[in-house]
C-alpha cells in the first residue's frame, strides 16, 4: 500500500467529516434536525469513550495483562445499566440548569462559586493534556507502521510533522464547528453527528480486523479457541483488588471525563435518548471488545517478538498484505483519536473561557458587563482556548518524545478525573455537601494524584528524583510517592486511586459536616438534590430593582438581539402585558433570564452579570423555610394553588393595564377635544383675519396676492387635518378598501425615503440599509404600507436630535412574516411616553405644541392592523425605534 | 413716538395678520415667536400692551403671564390673551393668572382692534394697573 494513497484517503475522510458536520449544522439552523436527534446518534456519540487508546491499546493491554482490559468496558456498562440512579439525575440537572460543563455543574451546585469552577477547570486541563498527547501519538505510530511497510525509496514525513499537521487540522475543525455560535444550550449538532459517523467507522474497522483474524488466519472459531488456550493470556490469573479497582475507576471516568460529560449531559436532548443508550451503549462496548483477545493471541503468535502489541490491529493485516483492511483499521484508529481530541478540546475550552477568561475579564473591566460585544469575546475566548488546549497536547507529545510512559496515561488520566466524583455525586445526592468540603476534597485528592501517580509516571529522575522515589522526601519513607504510609505492596495505580479518593472523600465529608452552607448554596443544593420533585426555584431574586430596559440591553449582548427580544416578549406576554415587550423584572423572570444566560456563559458568570444590575441576590427567611419544608408540602395542592395564583396575577395585570389605559384615555379625552379645537381654530384664525383685510379692499396688488396665498395654505392645512381624521375613522371602522398586489419592499422603502426628503431638508441624514434583505416581494397594499414608512421616516427626520443623524432600516423574514425595524440615533422617546404615542392626538409629556396634529402614529397603527400585522415601539435601541410586522402575503383582496 | 405693543404668538400667519392690523392703526410692534425670554423683553421694551398666545411651543402662555405679574416692573402691564381653545376652563385659567382681556380665535379684526384700544386707554388713564377685569 503506497503511503501517498494513505494520505489521500485520510484527507478524503476528513473532508467527508467536514461535509457531514456542515450539513448537519445547516439543518440544525433551519430547525430540521429530525432523526439527527435520535437516541442512535446520541449513543454513537457516547462512543468517544473508546479513544485510540482503547482502539489500538486494548489489544496491547490484553497481550500484556490478559482479560484485565475488560474492566475498562465493564465499569461504564454498570453505570449505564444502572442509569436510573445516577445518569438520569445528572442529565436532568444538566438540562434544567443549562449546565455547560462539569466545572459548571460543580460550581453551580456549590452556590455558583467560581473558585470551584477554576479548580475543576485546572484539574481537568492537567489531566487531559497527556491524554490528548496520547491520541496524537497513536496517530503518529499508525502512520509510522504504514511507513515501515512502504518501499524505502518513497518519501514519508517524519513523526514531528505528522503530529503538527494533525494538531492544526483538529484545531481548525474544532474551532469551525465548536464555536460557530454561542448556543443557549451549548450544543453542537454538527460535531456530535460527525462523531457518530466516526463511531460507526471505528466499530466496523475493529470488527473487520477481528473477523479477518478469526476466519481468515485461524480457521474459524475452533481454531481461535485452540490458539487462545495455547497462548500466555490463558494463564492470566485475576487479582480481585485490582480488578474491582479498575471497574470502579472506569465507571467513575465515564461520567467525570470532561468529554464524556459533554456528550452525555450537555449534548443530551431528552430522557429517551438516555434510556435507549442505557442498553445500546453497553452493547456497543461489547462489540468493540469482542475480538480483542483473538487479535491479541494471533498477533502474539504470528508477529515477531519485537512487534509492539499496541499496533497489532494495524500491523497484522499489513503483515498479511491486506492493504485495504489495514487502511480500514487505520481509519478506525484515526476516527477514535480525532473524535476524542475534538470533543475534549471543546469541553475544556468551554470551561476555560467560562470559568477563567470571562470572570477575569469582567473583574478587570467591571463596566464591561454592561457594554461591549460580549458574544464575540466569549467566542474568541473559546477559540483561543481550543488552540491552547491542542497546543498543550502537542507540546506534551513533543516534550515526552512519544515515550512508552504515554501508554499508561489513559488510566492515569482516569484517576485524575475520578477526583471529581465525590464533589459531583455528593452534590446531587446530599444536601449537606458544602463548598468548602468540595474544594478541600478536590484539591487534596488531586494533590495526591499528582504526587503519587502523575509525576512518578514520568519515571525516576524525570520530575521526581530516583532518591525521592525510593526513600521518600527528606528520608521519610512513609511519604514515598508509590508507597504512602508503608503500603508498598499495592499496585501503584490502585495505590494512588485508593489514597487520593480516600483523602478526597474524607475531606469532602468531614468539612461538609463541619461547615455551614451559604444561602445561595442551600437553595442550589435543594434544587439539585430534589430535581425530580416539585420545583424549588433554582434561585431567588428580589424583583423590581432592575430596569427591564437595562436587562434587555445586557441580554442582547449575550444572547443576540433576536433571541433576547423573543425571550422578553414571551415573558411579557406571560405576565399578561400586551402592549410592551418589556416584562416586569419579577423574581421568576430574572431566574429564567439567568438560566438562559447560564447556557451561554456558565452559571457563575451569568449570576455575576445579573447581580450587577439587580444588586445582591437576597434570600429571605421565607425562602429558607420553603427549602426546609418542601418535602412536607402537599405538592399537588400547592401546585394547584400556584396555578390559580398565577392565573389571578395574569388577569390582575391585564385589568390593571386596562384600567391605567382607561384613566389615561379619559384624561386624554379632554385634551383631545381641546386639541382638535385648537387644530381647527388656528388655520381658521388666519383665514378669517386675512379675508377681512382683503374684503376691505384698497391694498397693493402684491399684498393681495400674498394674503390670498396664505388663505390658500391654511385652507389646505384644514383639509389635510380633516382628511386625516376621516382616514383614521375609516381605518378604525375596519371598512377600508385595500388594493392588494405583489410589490417589492425595497421599492416601497425607496419611495418613502424620497417622499420624506422635504421634511427638514437642511438636515443631512445617513440611511443604513441592507438592500439585499429588503429585496422581498410582499402581497399587501403597497400604498398603505408605504404611507406607514413615510410617517415613521418623517417623524425620525423631524424629531431625531443627533448631531449626525442616522436612520437604520433592518428587514427580516421569519416564518412568513416580514419584520421591518426603523430606528434613528436620537435620544428616543422617554419611557413614560412609549405607551401613549399610538393614541390619537397624543402628546409627549412636556411637549406643548407639536408640528403635526398627533394623528400620524395612530393612523400607522390602524393601517398595519388592517394589513394583518402589528407595530410597536422598540425600546433599548439607542434611539427612537419602531418595529412593524406584516404577513408576507395577506389573504383576500379586501380586509 | 408711537405706542409700543409686544406680540407673543408662534403661528406665523396669525402673527402676520395682527402685525399688519396694528401697524396700519399706527402702533409700533415687537414680535416674539417663542415664550423664552418674553418677560425680560417686556421689562426692557416697556410696551403699553402685551398680546399673548396661550399655547406656545416652549413655555405655556399662562406661565409667562404669571412671570409678568410677579415682576414689579411689568406687574401693571395690560395683557390681552389669545387662545385657540374654546373651553370656558381656559378662560378661567387665564383670568386667574391675571389676564385683562381674553379673546378666542378666530376673532373679528375690528373686535381685536377695539380691545387693544380699550386696554391702552385704560392703561394710560389709570397707571398703575387697575383691578383685574
């Protein structure tokens, strides 16, 4: 098999993965995920548990230690079969609290403590870096295996350049599909699907090699059984301590590894996915392990003694001149390595950016929480973090020189991340667990891991001196890294696992019992532990202290304009408000907003940002009582009461709003009469005065002409006023005749801009438009819609007080409705006036005498209503802004 | 020197008509289109009469009237208040604030000139100002 062909196939495979990810992302954005969210894809994505270490290494493991490799599969199998107890709870908490990573889960559970988030993040990065290096090494080794089989005259790259190209390619793929957008739930459908495809490839590859070994090389089942009997693997004996320890370790790792947490919890869509995976994933693992022993014994028998058993999956077919099969095996290993690295990088980057970069940045620039483009910052932080994580993996590979020490790193990393287990399980099952306990346990356990397992794994004299390894620091033999407290006969791995978890769990438990949790911590603890019972709200905010407009501005910077406005509008509707998109800042709304933002930037940061606007989070005695007694509550009864109360609150809000409106209208009615009197009398005064002057005669002809012109102008003004009043009454009665046709929106806007050029012609206005998005054909009454545009643009020209006035027009098509926003950059309309501007003859407070009659916006509202749409003032846009929504095509010829 | 009238009216055409009528009758007229600084102008010009529109774009005519009455230099000035609003409440408000005469728009030119002459005559006879009309 020529080496160039290998590179070519490899590239084609990568391009295929890119295509899959890209295609799925597009479907996801169009909201058509369908079967891509099925339990099958979810289960397959879980297979990143099987990295290159398991794909290649399991065979080597079996060749060296017999059946012990099975423990790596048995642990997760037990966890998944018993999913009802732990996984279901984890996944539910993850969904409900929009957890973005394992660091976020722990930080959020213990009172949204960012310190804990930082500890977990740092630990995860340290434990994962060698693991990533291991994946790079496996790909490099598999390339070398091919290169060794190539005729010596053809060119092959060195190991260093393979690794660097691989790292760069992975970084590119991860950044492209891992940081496309700041998702509210931090899910990456494109990547998950690509991983599912890779899962299929690696399964097929391993099965194919196994079938070839059994039926192609050993003459069927009886042959392979004879071979196994003859091989040294059959003489392997079980060490119960190590066996149980490894099963426990693998079970812990499957929920604690950052990448597993990412696919298992963060990317999870519903409980059905998990229920299906509870048997499908163990089945997948079983298939993966089916042929490990046959391949191992055949390899040991057929390959020279010097051959690396870790590469048997690849070298066996190569030695038998099965190029195609070897190629498949290579792709399987390649898939295992790449999918692991990609997901690990995303999971770690999310942690680093949410728990280290963002909090640091918000602390350095406290004002930045309220301004600046945070979405870009978060995404860039992630991109840089992905690059940094992969660069560290490469650096580790480079420094360690692909040494044999790497082979053991898989299990070593497992022990490292298993340190999260006490804090995590304690957090979701035990209300008494406290932040101090979690922090102390994590730090202690991790410290022992570093000292007793991680550093010694580099070998004597690499980091720890041989003398220290043999005699302990300062000659204290009970402190020897691999024989703490004189336990020298233990297996080093189990030794480290035992001592680190013992210290971790004890410190966690004892400190938790001795310390008292803070208020936020208690609430979060209750919400996590009782996630399946009635909802104890995840958090309590004292409502009313925040301005909804400021909240909207902040939310727009994190979630984007579109999503933030939709969220606020929905909340306002739920509160029974029909005329404003701004909801009252009730505790419930603030909690919902925080949860949404937590999905994008993590619980701790979201909490900090909202605190900035709301002030300190307050927990009342009442709240604590609720938490203490919620188990005793008659849940159904209180739920009913709650529903009724909410219903009452909604109608009360609606009534209050109606009442306020009526009061305002009655006050306005007098103003309206006096206004219409004024509007009619003013032109009549000039007309009468000049008519009298003219009728007296005896005037120079130019005076006669001028006076006549004034009378004419004022008469026109009167007519216009009467026209407007008539127009309005026709529109209000709903008997208006619409002339519906298919018209181009851009032409309507062009016409409106042209028609308003005479309003304040001395002011130079800059129009910001996106002509491409305006190029829409709408079935509507074009003249009427244009009339609305003219009115709004003319108003902006009249009232915009900016030094360099601008008018921004944005058009969006969404679900067969066209949304047109027209905004200027002036000082906008004060809040008190926003509710009234669409009423007839309405005047803004303090405005005695406007230039128009105050009918323009009232007419606009009626026109848009007749066209089947709506118009609203859009707050929080920096100036006066209006949003018109009309249907893409209205029904019938008349309304 | 011709007697001086201060006219405060924002509608340009109405102002133009009144100015024409007054000048034809031999008065000297100063016109302000806004309410800002009207009280100061009245003090400086010391007119024989102020014609004041009730609804101005910046300051209410009633506020200007209150300002005039509060300043000893202008407290006695006769004020003719014009309004485009016909409501009796507007008249009451104007009288309460100290207007000497109240006239609703539209008005007859002759009626307006008669009111101007009457107010001036009274002002010249009984200076300082008479009791409220």
